[in-house]
C-alpha cells in the first residue's frame, strides 16, 4: 500500500471524505488537536492537509508534520490558519474564493429581508393558529433604503449588486476606492455608518480587522440602523453590538457569524431585534461541492508539481 500523503482534518461529510480519499491515499482526523496523537510514522509521510473548520491550525500542527507542503482550506476565509507560520516553513496555503460568493450574498439579502419584513414573526403567527386573533405589526420598507458595505471585496460586491436591484442607494468603505457604478466611497466605517440604514460587514477575518466596526460606528449608525454580518464574529466589537441591541441604540441586527461559534454568547438568544443564523452562508449542496472540488484541485496540483489554483501565500 502506498504511503498516506493526505491528512483530511475536520468535520468533512462522508461524500466529501469519499472524494478526497478517492483521489489520494488519505487519513482522517476530527480536527487539528488530534495531529499530535498520530503515530510519528504516519505524520512523517503527510505532504498535504485538507482542512475544514475554525479551530486554530498553526505552528504546533505544522511542526508535527515534517513533510508537509500545503494546507488547502475548505472556505475562502483562512483566518484559522497561521499563514505567517506556514510561509516561514515553506508550506503553501490555499483557499476557495469566488465559488461561494453567490450563496453568501444571497444569505445576506435573505437575512435583511427576513429582518425588515418580519418573516420569522409571520411564520410563528401563521403556525400558532392565532392569525384571526391578532395582526402582525406593520413592517419597514426594504426596497429603496440606504446601505453601506464594509469591505467591497468579492462577496461585498455581490451583495451590493443584489441590493442595487432593490433600488438601494449604495455606499461602501474599503482601503481603496473601487470602480463602481456611482456608489459612494467613505474613508472608514464610522463615516459610512453615519450615512446609511444598513451596515453590511463583508470583511476578511483575522487580527487586522478585529473590531473594525466598533462602538463609534454603531453610535453613528443610530437607532434606525441595522448591522448585518456575514464575515466573521471578530470583525465587529461584539460586546458593543450586544449592548447596542439590548439598549435599542440601533434598530437591530442580522448575523450569520459570532465569536465562539457554536457556543455563542447566550445574550443573543433573548434578543427580539435580531435575525440569527448558524454560519450557513455557503451552505448549499452545489456550493459545498464546488468548494471541495477547488480544495481537491489545489491538493492534486501540488502533489503533481503543478501551479496552485488559488494560493494565499
Ligand atoms: P475579499 O474579496 O478578500 O474581500 C475582503 C474585504 O476585506 C475587502 O474589501 C478588503 O478591503 C477587506 N480587508 C482585507 N483586509 C483588510 C484590512 N486589514 N483592513 C480593512 N479591510 C480589509 O474576501 P471575500 O471572498 O469577499 O470574503 C470575505 C470574507 O467573508 C471571508 O474572509 C470570510 O471570512 C467571510 N465568509 C463568510 C461566509 C459565511 O458562511 N458567512 C462564507 C464565506 C466567506 P479592500 O477592498 O480595501 O482590499
């Protein structure tokens, strides 16, 4: 039997594992913390890691895999992987950009519609049998609002394009101005928040964008403003966000991402001004297959000595 070259690390589905194992001699573990417990002989032959999840993958794991050449991430966001440590060891990191843009943008717009048209409350009313006894309070109009995108990257751009079709006025902040159809650039999240009703966060995660949207931006957004986050829980000051939601100093939030997922701050569960989703932005059959396909293509290219498709470092 050939040496195991691929370590499948994380909560992959049986279908996903089958595709990876069908392509390369592989070993599966539940997460990075299990690497240290693998026999030394098994660790010594691993040349590629297929990674899925949000647990840190850093120097400890890299040091335990002496033949490693690539960590291929399942997902565009690779903030769980210590890229600097990988680069220092000559290990390549890849991710899965673009193939998930549509799904994440769709979910952002879906959460915004759910918030403004009270879809969750409406469903509860219909299912309760109380429809004849009480009416749903009037909603707030969605089309034609003013939206600010924090981070007009691949996903942010898809969200803005969708919201333009809802006749929204589009504002954004990014480190550089983009070539956009008449959208308005602002220097930072605070200046952006002051001009809009919806603040949609589509930043990369990681230390550089930690608390990028803070208490000052939430204050500038004001009592009519709604925060939408589909990026990472780290990009917004979560303590300040919870405070603003509980005190009603902003109108509400629609969130797909949190700190400490899935054991999120229990204060979120009592809020009646928030739409909450379980980090399911890319969670469709089609997109998850495409993400696995791109991850596998990167691994296969590396093992064959070919150029990587979507290298991060
Ligand atoms: P992208 O194209 O790289 O765009 C990222 C944006 O972040 C860009 O606008 C960029 O600003 C900004 N940015 C990067 N570093 C920054 C810094 N140091 N300070 C300020 N802004 C910075 O990434 P993407 O493909 O759109 O993905 C964005 C993120 O979405 C991912 O990293 C991931 O965390 C998240 N995501 C979530 C889900 C989900 O299920 N909810 C699914 C997929 C992805 P510039 O325009 O100035 O370069």
